[in-house]
C-alpha cells in the first residue's frame, strides 16, 4: 500500500487527486475500532483534492455494518 499521507502531501496543490487508502482486509475483517482508526488517518492526512476509499476494491463479503461505519465517519 502507498503511504497515503506522503502521496497527499506530494500532490497537494496540483491538478491530481489522491484516492485511497483504507486497507480492504481491515474493512472486511477488522474491528470497528480498526476501521475508525484507518478512516480517521486518511481524513487527517488528506487535502482538499483527496478522495477517501478502499485502497483497492472492497470485497463482496464485507459486513454491511463495516461499510455503514465508513460512511458515517466520512460524512459526519
């Protein structure tokens, strides 16, 4: 996985966006606390051109509760 904070900083002020970088395995199998930690890290490391999402794709077997938590954290 790419260092999200470094990538966001590198592209800050450019016409390029940085997308990611929440570990899909954590979203699928991690505790709610682990998910919250990763989402908070991306929010704090991001810039105005950052898109926060799974670092890859989110597996179909991901519990709905985990996805709803991501949504709640991103849009509070």
